[in-house]
């Protein structure tokens, strides 16, 4: 992969080169901005309009602005954040001064948007004063600050509000009535919104109570159904029948969230034909100020800079990305901006509905023809995480393959679908560009597995070939792992 970058300040150049080299990316086109001789920390003079080439074009920013949440959900997968770890007006002022206007924001992830600033700061009102669109605003609904006001100027710039229904935590903290009042305000102020509930197995015992409470106390206000979402850390096949039965029982009150999610895809044969705006017109920004081009590159610790330190990289042009399996920016379909690159065909080549029921996969006898490694095997009180890479020896090509993680105990065998991961390090090690998408990551709730010791295996399906092999790793559910 080769692309040009503009870097400021100069001291940042060496660090970026070292990181990119470690990820096997050509760094010959990296150079410092000439106007970056002065340190940018004390001001923004170095970030004048000519420094960024796409100020007038459409940009997409996926932002986790807050690291704080006022709820304590048992199934929350984010670590408890520092209360001061939030983006503020100064950080967003830098965004506007550097990137210009015409920005499409998605706010989601980590903490709650409205918990990240005080009421007097009026961050949402500040954002709406600019030429932006908030394509998606993800909130828990307990605190809604500026949304309470029916005359909020610029509120038409908010495309949709996702209100989470965390019944168990709100009931425990005695916040449920406050949440209902917030929902009522959002409804009365005529916002486009939806209400979703994560159906975590950890709270299975209160599912019925939560749905009935919604039907009796909330649905008369909203006149819309509650959307049930699966716990993405639990095998989807295990949840499908159960959620379908719930919908059948409460069909007038609930529905299933059937947004299309990408579970696997393929790398195109021609690797250098599709431009990707990550790093030039799409950016992923975190609550500590870190900026990355996309989640895939974030996995490999490649950062474009940090808002709070006023360090920033911009790519002078789109990168040539050949992987279509996991696209964090969703620039052709998901941001609600009709794509950052105008084209007839969507970039994503294969899409799978999140609730598409998996077929039962019969396991073949061990073929012992897989080269693989488990890089990470972790578990905490709730979650089991398995990350690694694998490919079939013959042909050594991970393109258009379906990879599954197999967990086998004395009583049960689970065949699970992991997320795909790019592994340029594996491709570089074997000097084979066909192994870029050989990686996988599986996160699953321990509560979806019966106690016992599980052998970990990998099943790969490619064309008409099935390859299956157990690793030397085991995991003990209910005690420490080996």
C-alpha cells in the first residue's frame, strides 16, 4: 500500500514513519509540512486552509466524544473511563478550523454523548451552529440536555437519534422515570428517533419485565415498537430462535433489529482499483483525542494524531484499499451521506443480515493442513476473546474464505463465526499478498457456553474445500485458562 501524507509537526514525522514501517506500509511518500516549523501546540496558525486539501468536500467523522456513562450495565463491553477523558469545544473548534465545514458526524461508542459535558457547555448547540449533519446520535436517554428545548436551532441537522433502553441498570439506579421523561421530550420535539434494547443473556431473567414495562409505560408515548438487538458478544445462531420467539409473543410491542452487518467479505483480485477516503475525508476520533483513519488501521496502532495535542496527519489523496470485508467508515452505505466517493456500485461486495440463521456446519475429520496461530486468548468475568490468523496450506490464499472458530468440550461442539481482521503482518511474514485477510477475532459471552474445558479449533471453507484442525490451546470456562 502506497500513499502520500502531510505531517505536522516535524517531530511527529519520525514516530509515524516508525509505526507505518512496522505495519509494512511504504513510507517513501511521507514528508513534513513546510509551514510546520513552529510548534502547533500554542496555536492554530499552522493549520490554515491550504494545509488540508478537502476543506470544501464532504467529510465523515465517526466520533466517540465521551468516555463517561451514568449507567452501569452488566453487559457493557467498554472499560470504565476516566471522567475527564472527553472531547470539548476546544477540540471541536480545532476540527472545524482544520477540516472546514460540510462534515457528517456519527456519535457513538464508549461513553454517553451527553455525559461528556456539563449543561452550561452546550456542546450540541455549538456543533449545530456549523455546516454539519449528525447522521447518527447514539444516547442512553437519561440525560438529553439541549434536546429538551423545542426551539433548538439547527435541530433539523440531526438525522436520527438512537435511544438505548437499558432497563435493568435504570431500574437499579432509579432513573427509569427520568428516562421516560426524556423520551417524551424527544417525541414532543419531533425528532426522528428509535429505541433499542440489547438482549443480553446476562439479563435474561428481566427480559419479560422490561418488555411489559415498555408496552405499558413507554409505547403509549412513542407509538412505536421497541427494537430488540442481539448481544454481539454471543453467537448469533444461539440467539436467533430465542429472539424470534420473543417477537412472536410480543409482536405488537417489539421487533428485531435487522440492520445489515458485515461479517466477512473478499479482497478484490485487482488490489489497486478502489479508492478509500480513510485518512483524507473519513476519520475515526476517540474521546481521548486520538485520530485514526479507520478501525482496521487502529488495530495496528497507526494513529493520525491527537486533537488535544494538536498533532495531526492528513493523507493527500485516497488510499488504495483492496479489502472489502470490514469497512468501519461505511463510506458508501452507512453514514447516511450517500457516500464520500460517488459511484454506482457500493464498495462493500458481500453483506450479511445479522439475523440470518447459520446452517448447522458438520465438522469434517481433522485435515491438519492449516497454518495458524492464536495470538490472543483472554477471558474476564463475562467475555471470552479469541484472536488469531489461519489459512489453508495448499495455495496459501485467504481470499474468499469462510473461517470459523470451533470450541469443543466433552459434551458440546460450538462452531462460531468470528469477525474478519486484516493481517498485513502475516502477509509480509510469508511474503504473500493473498494473506491480508487471514485474521479473525471472536468475542463471546461466557454465559452462552456451558462450564467445562474447551479445545479450540479452526474450520476454513473455501470453494469446495473444507479444512479443519485443532490448535494446542484450550480454555476452561468456570476456572482459569491454560
